[in-house]
C-alpha cells in the first residue's frame, strides 16, 4: 500500500487534502464530499475558470489509477505542478489587490452557476508569472439557499486589512502578514486607522461594525447566530460592494528606499548598462536556466534580459514593495514569465504555521538553477553586517551557477553607506571576494563595467 | 395584515430551519451578525418595494396631489372568454 505524502499545509478542510507522489501533485477527496464535488464539476464553472487561466487545471483519475494510490478516496484529482509557491507576505500591494479581486470575481461567477465558495484565504491563490491563479478546487461547493459568506471575516483579515494598512496608514503590510501568519485582525487594524478614515461608511460597516459586533457577541454567545441566513441577492451585493471598494484602494508609501530609483540615478552609464546586459545574456545563453532567481531585481530589467536569452522562468526579489509593484507592471507590459516578490535577504521568509511546517521557508522552496545577484552584496555586507564569506556561501546554496556584481568601497553608493559609520568591513575587498569564491567555485568569466569600479563575476560551484 | 404574517413566518422559517453548511472555518460571530443585519436590511427593502406605491399614494394624498392608479392585472386586460 502506498503511503500518501500529505502536504503539511493541507489539513484545514476535512473534505480532502493535497499530497505528492513522485514529484506529481494530487488532491484526495473524501467520500463525504464526493456528490458535492461532482455537482461542482458538472456545473462547468471550474472548466470555465481553467479556460480563463483563473484556476489551476485538474484531471480526475480513473478508478484503477485512483485505487492504485488510495482505494479509500472517493476521487483523486491530479494538478500540474506549480513552478513556485509564494505567500501573501511576499506580494506587493498590486499583487495582493489582484488576488483579492480574483477571489471575489470567482465567487460572483460561481454563484451564477449556483456554486459558492466556502473560504477566503490568500494561501489559495498563487502567482503564475504575473497573473494570480486560484488553486483550491474544494473551496467550491453547491450553493445552499440563503447561505452566508463564510469567508467574509477571513477575506477582511487576509486581503482587505493589509491593503487598507498600506493605503490609509502608509505602512508596509508584508512584515505584519509575516508576523501574523497572513492575517491582520479586524480589531488591530481598526484601532490604528486614522480617525478621519473611520467616518468612511465602508470602513464603518465592514471593519467598525464587524469589530463591535464581534466584541459584544463574544461576551454573550447566542446560538441564534448559527442560524442567520442571507438572501442570495444580498450576498451578491455584499461581494460586489467589496469588489468595488477593493478595486478603488490605492497604495501610499511612507518612504522610498535609497536604491528604489537607482536606474534613474544614472549610477551606470548607458555603456555600462549594455555591458551588464551583454554579460547576463552570455551567461544565460551558456547555462540555459530553467528557473533563475534575480536577487535585488529592481524593476526587472535584467530579468527581462535573462528571459530574452533562453531563461524559462525568472523569480525576482527586491526588498522594496513599491519597486515590486513597478516590476509587476513591467512584467505585464512585456508579458514576461517573471514573478517579482518582496524579500529582504537579510531576513528571508521563515517557515511558519503549525509545527513550523505549514508554510515553507524561502530556502525550502528554492527551485533556482542559476542566479543573478547584481548590486546586492554590498547592502548585505555594509548595511546588515553579514560577513562576506557567509554571503557567498548563501548565494552558492541557492544556485550552483550565477553572476554576482561586486561593488567596491570606492563606489559612490558604498561611500554613502559608510558616510556616518566606521569602516569595520576589512573582508570587503575584491581580492578577498575572489579568493572566497574560488574556495568553492570556479570563476568562468569576469568583466569590469565602464566608468565604474564595479565588476561582474560568473561563477560555477565545484560540486 | 396578510403580508406582515407572511414576512414573520418566512423570517422564522429562515432562522429556525437553517440547513447545514460545508464551511470548515469559523466565520466569526461579528461577520455572521453583520450578515444578519444585511439580511434584515434586504428584507426591509423588499417590504418597502412591496408597499412603495401605497406609501407614495399616501404621501400624495397628504400633499393633496392626485394618486396614481394601481396597474391593471394582466388577467383583467384579457378577460376570460
């Protein structure tokens, strides 16, 4: 008998779970939910969403195939494996907003077929390149007359509140979502909202009233609350009203990271930029990356170069959420196979949730076969004090081959970083950098960028 | 009077014979009560819609304006042969 390897995060819904078998992705469906799933399947709404690229595809295994894996299962679905799993605390404002809108649109469209959605969690949405895609097929169930929106509070906490935090308080939501496991409680957000925002009727209704009712009812729980029903027309209006609001929210940023607009600061001459692109192009042509990680991707200019030179998929990371929003627009504009994510490499996403296994750390999700670390390591060394050898080892642990840019202390950018502090970075020197690389990797090629003292190093680890 | 009875009976039925749901997550009591309020608002609006013409005519009568006539039923338009 085959022991099914259940995904550690797939335990919330007793109706079924996701498991992996020989690098393939399956979904186990319990007997108790078989009829309901068949109704949803026959409604045609799942197929419609798949055609519109809004839902991950699925195939129902034949009885013999199913019985080989698990005779107890009512049904087993197979899904295509996604290139990368990302979480809401790694998304930019526009990414979370488009995920929220997708969720509401799917719910509204399924209600037309008398199907509803039983939850609202950001973990049910993944980004394929720059497009959000829903991944949980068991969220769809036949609509029961006058049923409420079960995921209403969850939607507010996982989608609406982070968006409002950024829009109304000018606070980046990513660290809050990371600390609160992709959730910002209603009471927390309502407490810190600027007073004048509380006069907004939508804020009053969805946050204020819900928070107050929650407080009151928690003191005196009435069984009648379990019996409350909501007419379908009211449910549709609630979803539509939420959609209109979410769509209208615009981000506000308190600070602009120093390097956010570095491409506009003319740190590089046109010639240096073309030299850099040529180097990246040559590297990609030679290595044919299947998944390249662009660490410190900025808007994604060099990710685009990589994709134009045989790279199949690029995941870009940048510390600044506003920059990742720009990168998302850039990815959409050029229709790139490029997924930009918010990430601070001095504090990458940890493992979170139940038993620290529910959501994987960044290292556990590493699928890169090559990397770009352009204008990154001086931030880690000089701003975060990470020893140079540690930085190199970390980069080698991500990918066995890649291009690293070395920015020397004489560079105006590093001079700016050192302006108000003592230079304690004795190891930060080009010769030492090369020596440390050569302990574990071969240097395939190096180049100096014109009019700067910056250098590019193409490495390949020995093992 | 008949309408009041109908609304009360419908509400009682809706609250008493709640069908089981599939949802596995706790929706939060605040969210449920808020949706209950929405349901009540929807009910009130439906009732207002039902009595809208009567209300309008009542106001018109108070203001001394001519009242609108009730639309004739289709059956009246097409009398039985």
